[in-house]
C-alpha cells in the first residue's frame, strides 16, 4: 500500500516536461469547458452576494460613484430593524404570500387530479392552457390586470355594476351599488386581494404541471388494486394519490414560499410604481427597491435584503422542520 | 509622396471636422420630445437625437447611468425635484466656465439652485414652473360662478367644490394636489420644501398641517375622485371633464394641449392659486454627465436650448416657461392662447415668475417627498391623524437623511 503511494511521485518526477504540460492540460480541460458557466456565475452570482455583504456595512449613494462609500458598521442593520415601514412591508408580504400561495395549491392539486383522470389527450391540451400564464411576462400580465382593475374604465367594475343592476342578480350584488366603483388597486383594503389574485392566476398552472407530473409517476396498479378492494374515487385520491404526492407537494410549496416572499413585479406594476395603497400593498422587495433607487441609499437596501434573506430562511426552515423528512419521502 | 500628403490633409480635415460635428444624444422626458424638432433645425452641424422616457423612468435610468458611469446621454434633462440630490453627486461636468457670461440672463433663484455646495454650476435652468391652477371654464363662468370669488381663499375654493358636487362634478382629480400646492407655495425665504436652511426638517410645521387639513376636508366630503395623477384614469378625467380644476406648474398646459386632452381646447382657463399665493411647481435643468463624449459639443446644444429664440419656441410649443428672463418682454407674451379660450395667460405666468419665493433644493428632498406622500396617503385613505402622520414622517426623514 505504502510503497504504491511513494512510487507515484517518483514516476511523475521522471517524466519529461512536455508530458507534464500535457497532463496539466488534460487535467484543466474539464475546467476549461466549465469556465463559461463558472465565470458567469462568479461575476453575476457570487460577486454580487459578496459585494452586498460589503455594501451593507457602508453608506453609499450610487450616483456619487464608488469613491463615496463610507463605513458605518451595523448602522444600516439597526436602522432597518427599527424601521416600522420594514415590519409593515414584511407583514404585507406575508399576507399576500398566504393569500396567493394557499389557494394556488388548493386549486392546483385537485385540478391536476382531474386532468390526469381525463386521460392523456385532453390532459396535454389543458395543461398547456393552464401553463400559459406562467410563461407570459409578469409585467405584461400585471398591466393587463391593471387595466381590468381600473376604477372607472375597468371591466371588473363594469361587470359588477351590471350585475348590481340586472334584475336576476341584483338580490346578491345589489348591495355593492353603494360602494361601486371599487378602487381595486387604489385602496389599502383591497390591494392585497388584487395582487394575490394576479399571483394566483399566474402560478396555479405551474403547480398544476408539477402535480400532473407527480401523479403520472404513481403506478396505476395501485389504483386498480384499490378499486378492486372497493375504494371510492375520493378514497383513492386521499389514500393513494395524496401520500405519494408528498415530495411534489413539498417541492411546490417550497418554491411558492421563496417566490412569494420575493414578490415584486405584480405589486409594483399594479400600484403604478408604488403610487397607490402603499400601506397595505408594498412588499419588502418593493421597499428595498425604493430605498435603493428612489432614496439612493444602497447600504440600507443591502441590509434590508439580508434581513429579507433571513426571513425567507426562517420560513423555509420552519417548513422543512415540520414537513421536511416526510416531504422528502423519509419517515 | 503626393498621395501621402493628400491623405494627410484628408485625415487632418477629418480630425478638424470631428471637433465641430458631433453625435449628441439628449436624454429627457415629455414634453421635450415635442420640442426636439425645433431644436434640431437650429443646430445642423450636430447630429442630435433624443432618448425619451416617461418622467419616472427617465430619472431612474439616469441614476443607474451615474452609478455605473455609463449609458447616459451627452446632455440630460433633470427635473428640479432631483436637482438637490444630483448637483453634489460628482457625475456632472462643471459648467461654470461656459455659463459665466450668461447666468445673469436667467432667473436668479433657478440659477442658484443648479449650483453644488462648492459653488460650481452643475446644472442650468431651462424652464421654470410658475404654480397655477387650471380650471374648466364651462364649470366656472358658464355655470354662473365668479372666478375671483372662488379663488379668493381656500375656503371659497372648497365651497365651490361643494356646489359642483351637486351637479356630479368633482372639484379636483386628487385632493393630494391641494396639499401639494399649499405646502409648495407657502415656503418661507431661504427655506427648502421640506428642510430649513440648516437642513432641519420642517414637515411638522403649520405649512404641512394646514396643507393636509385642506386635502382631508376635500377627501372626506367626497369632492375629489381619488384618482392618482399621471395615470390613465387621470388623463381620461381631463378628457371627459370629470373634474373642474387642477393645480400644477404652468407646463401642464403643454401636456393638456399636446396629448392628454387636445379635444378640450377652449374649455380651459388658468388662474392664480387660491388666496393669491405664488410659488414654483416643477421646472427643468440641463446638465452634461462626465461620461459625455464631447462636453463642448454638448454645451453647444445646451446653449442653443437656453437661447432666447428657442426658449420662446419651447414656450409656444410645450408651455415650458422660459428660464431666460429677457424673453418676458417678447410680444408672444401678449398673444391669446386658443386652448385657454383666448386668455392671455403668459402675462400671468411671467408675473408669477417674478414674484416667486425661491425654494432651495436640498439633499434629502427625494426621501422627504416620498415620506410626505406616504403620510398624506395614510391621512387621506387610512384616516390616520394628521399630526401623528407628520410626526412619524419626520422621524423617518431624520433617520433616513444621513
């Protein structure tokens, strides 16, 4: 054993330099192939993270150039953590995350089940249709919703006004007459629902696809066996599909938590860059953008993003703690 | 030998020519895009292009450009609200040398505001924003109201709104404009909008309390539409005559006439603000980023844009009120304006411009403006007590303006 190891360096030492170069070259080749990714990831992935750590301890107005950075220690963090707006925006983010996230999964799961039951032909068509919102530009989608939500010219208020007036529906919608037209994106009381609906609409298809894929992995024999044993359709869903889908649910919900805590585009567009309903409609990402690019305080913004990072970390950790092991299929 | 000489001469002349002719891009926001053709014609030696973005995006882009040191135009248009944050930023060319002989021709207070802390001129005023109130004549004299009575004070102004409400007409699109007008136009000598001369916050002063109270009354009585300004609903409001008045800088006329509501020509008039206060609302500056390829060529463009003639053209085309005080004696000031049913409004603008109390742009203006707007939003929409909202805002301003 030992002699083996000893003999190796000697063997290399005997080799001539060209062979040596050749070997080094051969060893480095894979890294050469990897380098486009490594460089891009280094520049756009790792460097910004490190720079942001550095930045969060400085006071920096970007407009004044890199030379104007001033070290302030933990001031940015203290300022952030004692900032009532920050806590308000964290709360707003949480509420919208729940309002849009929970219904996403509650709808996507049964929907996927029905799609799979419908057979593959119909399933492909419908999955594509449900998936379309996900691949559409968020900004474009939000702008269209903004127009639909418009107070005076929006189709939603127009429809509600029609329903409130029509004889066959006025018994249920008539009460709305007093408050119409509703400021869907203007009012603090409504903005969270308006934003959450857009987020729900956009991502429900994505989750449906995850669940359809998950359901497709379940062996049909199990269903058949259950059927023979006399299990009803609900029992088959509850006792076969649901337990076997756990890893997929876990995956989908984790993505939803991370995505929703980072919510930016939808509220930004719907509130016209933060003009309306700022008390209830501003998410932590919106706030951090405002601090960075409207107040030109990059240091504070960096500190806030680290705070956001910790918040997301905590929520994901809690979720992992409760559902992690089961979710990943272990006991 | 001969060919070499020829080539040399050609090369030399090319070098010489390039110091004269340049590609100049001006980055700006509406309504200056309407004005750019008039400017192009007067400077045929340069190739001038304009990159237009809406007001907010333009300034965001400029911030990114300054931060990264790349991508800014050769000349940039800057709204006065951003000047306080930008003049000391170090990203702009010192224009003192260029501007020296001409500065006296422009409104003093505006020239002062374009200077950095070191006294160097980094931005030069191109248009001013005399604060006025636009009103619908069909809801005023045509309905039997007397303008002078309505505008005699804020109470009578709000009373007018109560009368209009009976006919289903709103007084104003958004009550926040009234608050804005009040605190913008009652600034004391030597003060900034939100800070005194020493940089101490003024936002809990009576000026803001009273401003918020006025807006609150209007909102509480349902005299405004809670329509956010510069949105599609707001434009539609102008087009459809939903509201009777709008406070703004004189420059709103250009927007109304050119793109917001051209079909409402003849239905509008303009007046001094209630209680006869004078003040400035907006105004733009020109500056040259240090990134500019050829600052002297950029200056050619600025010099042309602030020259008497083109200032007057801009005034005619887009109601950009000239910063050049020498223009005020020109005969176009006596011309009636068709959009305002023949009113000789320009004389009024000039009168306001002469009476303006200068407002000093300050470093914390952007933060304070944001926080005051948030506070106003809370007062108007969430029924937060005025004094509490302002106190909270002040606390935040003190923390954030470092």
